[in-house]
C-alpha cells in the first residue's frame, strides 16, 4: 500500500507539472494533531488527541482551481466510559489508519489561501486498546466488554473540508472530515452484538491541524 501510494504521488506530481504556473506543482511534507469523535447513539464518546502526518502534491488544474493528492498516516483516539471492577473509568481506543485523498481547492488568495473539499479513502485496522482494559464492561452496553467492539469497518469513506493558508513554502492546514460510511458496520458480525438486538452505527468526525512544508 505504501509503495503503491508513493508511485501514484509521483505520477500525480508529474501530471500537475505539465500545467505549472504560480505557486503550485509542489510536494508537501506535513504533520500535526487530530481530535477524533464518533457520532453514535450507541456509546458516549469522548474525543481525544492524536497525530497525523504524510506527503501531498498540490498542482494547478484550471484557472483559480488546484488539485491536491495526498497520503497520510494517523493514530487518532477516543474514549468510552467503562467499568473496571466496581470503578468507572474511561477506556481509550486508538484508530490507526492510512488516508488517501484527492481534493480540489479554490485559490482564494494566490500564494496564501486555498479552500479545500473532497473525498478521503480511509483504510484502518482494528481499534487498539490497552491489554489491561480489554475486559472492561461498557457502561452504555453492559452486555459487551471493550474488546467486543474493536473490529470496526476496515474501509471507510470520509468527506473533507478545510483551509490551507500561509506563505508559498509553509502552510497551515486546518480541516474536518465526516465519515460517510458506518464505522461500526462490521460489528454486525459479532455474536455478542447480534444478541443485543441493537443496530450499531457510527460516523467519524475528525478534526486535524497540520503544518505543511512545500519543497
């Protein structure tokens, strides 16, 4: 996946370079922080901080429109109230994912400000939790323990909207992603969840802030 995405990234750069003018046709290296929320009626979610980082290509497309392609890696976190013995506590869940996006952007101020929006493909594994917390009982779903809900959907589609502002070679990117797919959809295959007779549904809400250096 990493090698394929890097090849696509380089091909995209070469393609955009054919349309080159002004401040585009640049490879960017970015990193920053995230805050992950899951919109669901099944659990009480507390957003927590995480990180995101990766590579992107920004190139001119048409008139005041540009196109960005990027691949980012993220470890983003949220927590759910649980019972550990007789004590109530928060159990943290980590979502490790690769995000690939292809988004158009409108050049509001040349060299300084772009407005971005578009689709993001997210590939993630199971949620990670501390081994000592695996048997914590979920307060909102007492028939389940923490490890019962880690096998979430592996492929998710998000929609991104954000701004990219700064100077030519250094930009701040602030964005928000909303999950269009059911993040908890894979839980229907869990026998314990099926016995509850409750449909598990949740949508990702991811806020990110990054600093990007364009080469």
